[in-house]
C-alpha cells in the first residue's frame, strides 16, 4: 500500500462506482469484456491511456489471450500482437508471463521500478508513441497465475494518488477475473493450481492449440530451459502418443476441452529424448513430430491416422515431409536415423 496517501471524497465515490461495475456480471460476459471494462475504468479515473492484457504460450510462442485498450491508438492491440509473433517464445518483459515473480504479483509499480530497458518498452511503447510518458501498472494475479497486466500512461507523472487508486482496484479486478477464469474452465482453479504446485514433475494445464494455461514451478523451469522439447512432449501426450508422459482430459466451459499433462522428470526414457532431438535437427513441425514418434514405434500409416484423428492421406503427406527433411530415402532409413541421432 502507498503510505500516507488519502483520497478525496470524489475519488472514494469513483472507486465505489468502479467496485460496483466490476461486481455486476451478465450471463454472457467474458474475460475480454472484463478487460475492456478495466481499461475504461483506468483511463477514466487514473491515467490518460490504458492497456489490459494477458499473454499465453502456444505452439509457436507467445500470443494474446485477452487484450483491451482505452484512449490508445486503434491499432495498439495489433501492434502488440505483431510484436509477440516476432518474439516467438523469447522472454519479452520484466516479469515471467506464465508465473510472475512473487514480488511483482498484485503490486503497483511506477516509473522508478519500470525504468529498466526491455523489449516491450523498446518496441511496442515506442511504436505506440507512449515511450516518453509516465507509466504505472500492476500484474493482477490469482496465486501464482497471471490474470492480467493492468496499467497505462499519461504525460504528467503518476503520483501517490494514482498508485493508491490502482491499489484499491486490484482486489475487485482480481476477484472478477478469477470468476471469469473459473467459468472458462470450471474444472480448474485455485484448487487445481495448488495440486499442480504439489507435483514434483513438470505439470501443465493445456487448452486448445496446446496453449499452456498454467505451469507449476518444474514446468516453468522446463519451458525456460527446453521449450521445444516441452511443447513437443505436451503435443505428443495430448495426441495419445504415450512415451511415459501422462495427459488427462478435463472438460471446461461449454465444449472446451483441456488437458492436465504430467511430464516425467527423467528425460532419458527411450524415445522421448531422440524425438525432441529429431524435431530440432530436422526442423519438423509439431504434427510431423507426432507422426515421426508413431513411425518410430512401428505404427503403419492407418494406425497413425486413427491415433491422430486424421485422414490416411494426411499422414502420408506428413511422412513424405519427414523423409524429405531427414534426407532419408525410406521409412526404415528415417527410423534408423531417429534412433542413432544421425
């Protein structure tokens, strides 16, 4: 909390109205709607320009899960999305987007704490013309899980009043976004997060397109050190290719399907290490890696098609691509090179 900062009666009334707005929920509301509301509230009562977003990790790198702005350039979200596409899976900010550091969770930071150079400030803020403005933000979290980056910019430096106002908004924003998060995936929440944190092996909650929704501490460490291997193993596990990893299907809101994926801590099991190496060495796509794993197990194209829920003709295309990238003349040769590491 910002010590010694009292707010005016007008500010207190505004905060009361903001709390009421955040507590009201229609049946068809989504996390994106809440992000837009938060952006409008920030721009109205705290700063001139606001941005609210959350990034998520997918197969090809970081993407925007939710994003909303107020009084920013109309293309602000597109500028940030393009930036994330260029960055791939590389770290892009002063915090861990999957699991923010404890001293940054639900803490309001301003110019002094955010002065360090980072890719977002260097590329996105400059492109949007806010790089010379004062900045204030908070990583709104539910436990270790990031719900949203909430903050903004203005010409005049942010002072104790603005920090105090944002501090007072953190709890109602966190509660509201936590509700949306629980409704989007009714099978998981704080209880599941706590369960994953108690697991000693890398554990992930995975959504569509293998989007990582949550990772425990060993999982975050694996993503930092060997992202390609981790994402390949997650894809294989959720596709039914069992290499001693485990994927449990869970049902989310509506028809959404998610997976609880556990990756065993010892990477030396026969096949997994070779697969990760082959995917990197031959620059295979995720799907080609899945096909190669099943080829190495001796599965025929028809069996691979059944396990991957696709047409045999599609499998044949992937097999052809694998052979070409591995510079192999036959299925037997590519499998031999898979196991020998050639």
